[in-house]
C-alpha cells in the first residue's frame, strides 16, 4: 500500500509552532600536539541564496528480527521558510501507518505499528523538499518582527538545555561587554569555536546534554552537543535561539568533504544546526559545530586556529548562513513519541523504533536496519 499526504493544519498549539517555523527564515581543548604542516590554500565558502534545489529523500526501515509488536517513528520535514519548502510525502508499508503531529513541539512524523505475527516488517517514506543557500544580509533590516510570546518560547529551558546555574554563568562570562543581541550572538559563537572541539568518537550526533558538558569541562562533541551549547548559552542571556535538526542531502559545492553528504547513502548524515533571533534581522542561521568539524576532520591534521585559510571562510559564512545541501526536519525538543513505551526524545532527527525487547539503537543504522538516500530532481 502506498499513501501520499501533504502538510496540513493542526490545533492552535501546532499552528503556533508552525508560525514560528515559517519565520525560520579556556582552554577546554585537551592538551594535544597539533601537527604543523604547510598552510593549505584558502578555499572559497560563500553560499549565496537565489537558486532553489529539489530533493526526494527516502528512508527505508526493515526490521530484521521482529519481537512482538514493533513500532517505528520516522521524522518528516516540517519546516517552511525562506530557505526551505517542505512539500508532499508518501509511504508504503505492511504495517498500520498514520501521520502524527507532536503539537507541543511542531515535529511531524510517520508512525507505523506492525503486528507481532508480521515476519518482515518494513516501511519506506519519501519526502520531497526544496532548499536554497542561506546568507544573512546584515545591512538589511527584517520586514516582520516576531511577537513577544513566540520569542519568549525560544528562551525557555528544556530537559537538555537548562538556562540557569553553570549555563548562565558561562553565558554571562562569554558575553561580557556585549551591548546588543548581535554582539552577544557573535561572542557566544566565537566562544564555541574557541573552547569546544569536534570529538569523532562521540556516537551519532551526540546527546546535547550541555549542563554535563560544562560541569565536567568535557567540551568535545558533535553537532547536537556543540550547537546545543550555543543555543543554551544564547537563551541563558535572553537571546531567543533554537536547534534545527536535519540531514545533509548532497555534497558541498565548495569542495569541503566534511560539509556534505553522499546522496546514495546518507547513513550518518544527520546534522543539527542553530538559529538565533536578532532584533532588526529576524531568525539568523548559525553553525559553529561545522566550523569545529572542518578544523578537526577536513584534513589529516587537527587544525588549531579558526583563522587558518581552510577554516576562515567557513567560520565567517556560518555566522549568519549555511549551504543549501541540507534539509531540516524540525526544531523540536523533548519529543513524546505516540504510543511509545520508552522515554521521550531530547530531539527527533533519527528514525526511532521499539519492539518487545525495548527501544532500538537509532545510532546503529546497520543493526537497526535503516537506510536513507536522496535524489536531486532537476529540470
């Protein structure tokens, strides 16, 4: 059975989040002997908006060893903005499937339940989206301002993003001397780039437990850790901010291996970005975690400085924008999966599943048996 559906309206709380989505428009580094090598040639990285790209993203789940009733939840793109259009989706499955909305967070998902006697449970979800590059025009003022209730919502703490205690203390220290929200965001961005680092050994995209990171002074992680820290520090000093959870769908047009995905197999291509709301500018894209990724993994040597000619253009452009070879699923935290027996999710960026043995490991796609791929539609 194949079913096609398009984005729809939901209740008032859901509409509140959708309204927000439409606007989407130290030394903590470990002691490491950074290898010194010939300085790389400076590379261009300057995404410019203007050209929309269309992708079909397909997620296929096959439950290899079903145990009892099996439940699967797949994220569906729910962001519509001046840099992404979430279009129709379709699915096929031998289970009972339905579209679900987490009205408290704005996340959309496909929920599938398989009977315990189903020998080979499967579901395949295909979503069509359009993306474009994003770059902030700092000389142009935003035409529409967010309302106070929306902005307050994006300064509130979540389970993994507290805004008091060590988080607020760190944020106040990082933003010392800043007079405007733009200056606060810049100082926090620079603090993340200087004091945190990409840790390839972290599983998946990390957990985003920023309080533990700061308390243990273990500031190594991946995108869901480092960008969550950026968002939490912004919220702690009253700057509205949010994580944006998604997936790299194509290689980078600028030649950066680590800033793109292999469209044929997007295993491990999940990537979290961030946004801040800045007065006079609206929602602005940020990604200090990708700066750390280029520093750590783009070359065999761990690059020490963000002024390195390979890193500098990335560091500059990701304060205010990103490349459109990536799509967003949602901006959701503390997601409750319908009919789940396991705990809520800190964020919803990976396929999730449960059976009689418990929650499957979303960070182990080979064991979980899911594949994600993308196809660009041209012409």
